[in-house]
C-alpha cells in the first residue's frame, strides 16, 4: 500500500472542518474552484500539469490509524472530527482542464463539487500538486517551443527537492521534453531516461583517453562523450580517436556554447564525424535555447532553470469556495470582497473559442451557466472524478502519454504569438460571461 | 520499511559506475566535495539545511528487487553493475557542516570519502536535498532576522510540491520559524503546527458572525479570527463581539498591512481587546516583514516567498571529485579546467576564524591540510557518517532541534551586517589556504 497523503495538509483545513461540523455547515453542498488570477509576469499562456498525480494522491488520501493517532496527539481535534476523518473517502465530483491543456488567467482549472467538509480538506494537496507541476510544465513549454524539432533532455533533479524532481521530470515530458535523467520518474511514469558521464568520471581516470575508452567499452561508440574537462579541441580529437565515426555525440557543458558548437561541428566534420551530434548543457533556459537556434546543436540538456520554473517556481493558483447551499438547500454564489484579491463567485464552465481555421480567439468562462458555443468551440472541462471514482486513463504512464499529446494539440491551436519569449499579454483574452 | 530512495538518482550516475567498474577505476578511493561557488546574488550568508534528511535518505538508499528489476528492464546495465547495486550499502565516511550552520562561497559543506563507486552514485540525492533545503533555510533566515522577536509561521505548503512542502517546513523551523501549517512536517519532525480558518469558512456560513461563532465554539476564544472577508472594521467588531476580551488574534490577509495593522490595533484597544494579537499574512517576504517592523503586528505568516526561496529557489551547490587515488595508491588532487566554472582540487578542511570577541572574520579553508587555527577558531566539519554508520543525533526531531539551536549560535557569531537585507558581499571572506 502506498503511503497516505492525508497529512500533506494544512492544519487549518482540519480546524475548519471541525468548526463546520460543529455548526452543521460542513454538510452543505459546495463548489470549490482552482484558478490563477494571473500568469507569471509577461507569460503568454500557462500549461496545466499535475492532474494525473493529483488523482493518484487523492486515492491515497486516507486517515489511517497512524494519521489519526498523530491528530489525536495534538489535542486539538474532537471525536466528531476524528470520526469523520477516519471514515473519509472523497465521494464527490471533480471536473478540470485535462492535463497538458493551455490555461489563462481565470481559467477554471479544477472544480470540486461535494460537501464543504470533503472539498475543504483537499485544498492543500490540490494546490501543492497543481501549483508545482503547472509551473514546471509552463516553463518547459517555452523551452521546447524555443527548441523546435531538437529534443530537450530534463536533467534538473539535483537542483530541486528529491521528490519534486520526479514530478518535474513528469511535467517536463508532458510539455514536450524528450527524456529525463531521473530514474524514479522513468520507473513511475514510463519516461525515457538518459545520461552518460560527468566530469568526475574523466577526472577519476589517469587521462581523458582512458576515461573515454572505459565509457565506450561499456556503453558503445554511440554514447555521448563529455569533452570539456580539460581542453575542448583536444577532447573532441580524443573522443573521435577512441570512438571512431560512430561516436553518438559530444557534450559541451561550459563556455560560449554558440561559438563552441560552431567550431566543434567543423572539427567533427573534418575528422569524418558528420553524424556525431552535439549536446549542450550549462544553465540553459528558454532564452539560451533560442540563442542557440542557429548553432549546430543536436539536443539541449536543461536543469536548474527547468525545475525552478525559469523565474516562476510556483503558479499562483488558488482554491476558492465559489458556491454553496444555504440552509434552504438553494445555491448561493460567494466571493470575498478584498479589492486586491478579486474572486468571481459562481460555478464556472469553460470553452476555448476557435475561429473558422481552428485558431483560439478567447477563453470563454460562463459564470453559473454553460456559455453558448458554436460548432468550432471546444469545451475545456472534463470529468476527472465521478462520485469518488477516478477516471483511470488520466493517471500513471498512460496519463502522461495522453497529456503530452494533448499539450501538442493545445499549443497548435493558439495564435502564433504564443511562440514569443518576450514579455507580453496572454495570447487570448479570458471572457467572463455572467 | 520506508521506500527506497535509490532511484532518485540521475541515470548517468549508474552508467558512470558501470564504466568505472569496467575500467577498474571504480574502486579508487575518492573524495567528493559539496560547495557553492557563490551565494544567490546580493546575499550575505547562506544557511546549511537538509543534512539530517540526507542522512535519513542515505539509510534508505538501497537497490531492492523492484529497483533492480527496473534497471534491468532498461537494457543498459550489465550484470556486474547490477550485482554491485544489489549489495550496495554506503560504507565510507561523510563529514560536513552541521545543519543550521552559516556557509559562504567555497565552504566545503559536505565531504564524502569512499570509493569512487560508492560516492558517485550518491551525487543526485545529496545535491537534491542540500540544494533545496539550504535554499529554504537561507531565505527563512532573512525573514526571521527581519522579524526579530516576533514569531514567523510557515504556511507555504500549497505553493510547492507536496513533499518539498514538508522539507520546507523543516528547513524554516531550523532557520528560526516558530511553527508550520504542515501536518506531515509536524508528524515527521516534531514541529509545532498551527492554523485556524480561511475565507472559505466564513463564506460557507450565512454570516461572518455565524462563522466566527462556529469557530470560537470549537477552538475557544483564544483562536485567531480572519477578519477581511467582507469589511475589516466590521469584521473586527464582530470578532470582539463573538469572542470577547480573550480573543487570541485577528488575521489580516489583504490590503495595506502597515496601515491596517495600525488602526486595527487602535480599534481593538478601544474595544477593550488590548491582549488580542494581530497576525498578518499575504505574500510576505523579508522586505515586507522589515517594512512592518514599526507596525503593531504580533506574528507573520509566510507562504509563497518562503517555499520558493525568496527569489533563489535553489542553492547552487555542486558535488565535485576533488581528490582520488592513482594506480599506485597515491592521492592526486583533481579539478576540471573550464574558466567559467572554477573548482579547487584537494581535500578541504574548514574553520571559522573568530576575533577576541567571538565575532567571525573569515571562513578559512585549508586545501589538502588542516588550517592552523588559534584558540578562538571554530572547526566547521563534523563527522556525519563513520564507515557507513550514521550519527544518530543529526536525524529526526532531535536533529531539527539541535540544528535550530546551532542556527541561532552561528548567526550570533556573524558580523552585524548579516542583518542587512540590501544586496552586498558575503559578511566574511572565504580564505583558501594552499
């Protein structure tokens, strides 16, 4: 049995539950909505990721004897609250943007319909997963778009929390990355893992040549040899000498990559290694990738900037109560009043408005009703959980595969300005229909 | 049994292992060092965190049948490599800066002494944990220093990966935070957890007064009431009406907090609630906390900016081979040559040079030898693992408690400029002694 996810929850979710159980309001039917008031500064779109992981985590959201014992030990929670939690299985409905979908400010990314009690206690877990994974996917998308047809390799595990690393690899592949260095992500989500050697491997040996020979002996000539430990030109010559014309690739991890890739290509060609690729790494982000577009590069290895969201390490998604029953069982739209944190009350429905060529022109969000679409418009909310039952194809390796396909289709539908890395407005407006 | 951490590892660590096993160099005694070439831009010190978590993760770094089966399925690893991994238990020595200690550029934060094979495969896990946790602790330190004697409450779980959230709470408490909202961090590390209610709880009820009554009924008058769902002044009046003079605190989560805290204090006092505190939240960072120093605030709740490292979501720590045996069993210092990524070869020793008043004046790092200290100097490297055996008091709740104490002592020793939030140089220089 996988570990429980139930305590990955803010203390106040459970004190709210307790107070609402006491007042009786806990059982009111409620609608919570996840949305972002804005994209990170200057971004033109965001990418939803984490949905599949969230559904997996929801399955494991149970308060077993150890979780209950911990809560009891705090001396805060009464018997009614602990009894509720002991029996808790989410039994409501969840709708959401399918994973891989582009999103915009005020897109209703996830909608949770259940009693207040059931929806309230999911808040922290829902936001943790969606905020993190969407931040990574949104950054990854800019990188893979900048890379065009050249593959991007995710190698940022060492720059983020060891479990966030697994989720980051998954989110990166959804947003177009070809592979990851992270073995756990490979196991958990069926991702392709890659990697060859670091500088320490060369330094371990008595010479660069000895290191290259050792690597080729076990990984074959098709491997990538890291050539910048000592002198790049000599490194390339040694690599070709050791591996021959079948050398898979060289890797450059320092210096001016544009210039180096240029003369490395010429040198490789002059040595008869026209088919040997050039992999570049070294603090790449979407701007560095774009700057390398005209350089003869085969693949990009991206680490730090990917797993830190390239300047936006979290999305600013929030989880708000937007509608609930009153004591007469009638639905009431609700929203708080703070001027600096505007929320729009009411159950939302969303579609992407498409023109006759299939290009998106607006995110249409109906407040309290389904917006009227024409035949080109595409509904965005899919049902992810029905009466507590999770839609299976959204999870695991299959979920990632589908999300990566969906990502490609969703971006292909956006106005071409989505490819711009310069700061600007979202490529389509969000239109709220009352 | 806790889950294995062994696959939280980059693919290339294991292909390097395989190639080094093939060449025979895998068994050479080696020294790897963790250090940061620089602090985040403008920071004056960093704080080491993650050490205790790393030691726990090291205990669980084993390749069980499932991990081996996954590696076999990749078709990359040979029998010798899989055999090595199947039997793997780290058997070397690890020295490091104790958790909670301040660090500077080129401080030798962790030193791993073992065969190349054993040290190589730990790289990803070591860096993931130290880079993440130190980034959070380093940001948290600036916040708690700015807050002075007022408590900081960690509430950022929803803005980061759900497991990173637990580690972030732990790192925050090491760096002076008083409590966290994260229940799992509370369970795992004995941290105090706190929290009361969100806007959704008020919106759930038919009136703010009904919500406050429900909360006070179950949490007592000493609770914190969130007063900015509708109108702050009315919210405060209602809170006092419901909870009386014993109301623990009000919470403000929007608007101009400096101004609001001022008149909220006057209003509370005028209503006879002199002892009621004012907790502020809403995108606080160290600068906002400093700006609130003269406002009548009781406690700060910090979320997003804490868990994202306040602009520096990762430390830039690297794990480099600095020395190894040659074929004659003699030690050789090693370092790569890239001009833009300088490393200094050789086993390091470190002490903090203190003046006669006990104030730090330099980080002295001996390269290949112990620097000569005088009686005031304080050695910085402690042994964390001896022949594979982990020093127990560095882990678990006890590890956090000791690290938090050490953090206070370590900062008290720094030149007073460490309290400045403006950009500047590290408060002490790092002196490398050849």
